[in-house]
C-alpha cells in the first residue's frame, strides 16, 4: 500500500491533494526483523506509520524483564509520540518482529503541519484518541479479567494476531505467563 492511499482512507484526508501534500513530508524507512525504532530511556522525537510488517513495543524493568505493551500489524499508525515519551525521552522500546516498511516524521514537523491544516489536525487528533482508547481498553482487560477472558478479549480485539506474533509476546501483552498461555490455548 502507498502512504497516500493509507492516509486517504481517513475521512479527514479524503481529498487526494491534501493526502498527497501530507504524504510528501513523511520519509520512508525499511527495517529488518529485530531492528529497533526506539529505545527506552533514549531521546525520541518521531511519529511512525507502519505500512507493512510487524512491530512490538515493550517496557523493561530494572531487573531486565521486558513486558510487551503494544503490538502493531501494518498498515497502521504506531502509538503517537506524546503517548510513548516523557520530556522527549522514550518510555518504551519499539522493535520490528518481522521485516517492516514504514514512514516517519519528526513530531515537531507534524505539529507544525497540524497548525497549518485543519484536516491534518483532525487526522492526528483522531489517531491520538484511538490510541488512548485502545490503551484504556487493554488496561481495563488487565485489571478486570482473568486469563481465559483476557485471551478471549485479545482474540476479539486483535483477530489473527495469534498467528502473527509469538505466543510468549502475546502472553506478556496479556499479563500472563507463557505456560498459562499454552494451557489456555490447549482448552
């Protein structure tokens, strides 16, 4: 899929001249499996659109234990920078779980474009709203549901992701152990 076609799917950017102009500000990037787009604790100022491939985002604690907090399958927008950084420093690491094709733009440049264009502003605000809603839904799932219900929620919220991501990564995303994940899948 081309970036302009992805952007034009939004009702805010359905005017192809607006989508073309907006797309011209993004830069293409191809990354190999295992490559990192962001590192927890490091400066981060980019926004990403994943057109093809898969990414995961994770948080690492002081003992080195990683917890998956986001799964992405292209085409999609990666959680906006404002929701994954603090004071310009990344709160998460983002890694390609498969070879990926993506586009990126500096957050400051996107902000400038949002000020200049109401359709772009509406698009970006909608992306942020959707990302925050998705995060809130996952938090509710982790707080309110048991293991089997979490897996059912995951299957409904992310159809086919079970065939795309490792079960250990999904277990981490759901806050259960890989052994529990295996048992739940066997039922």
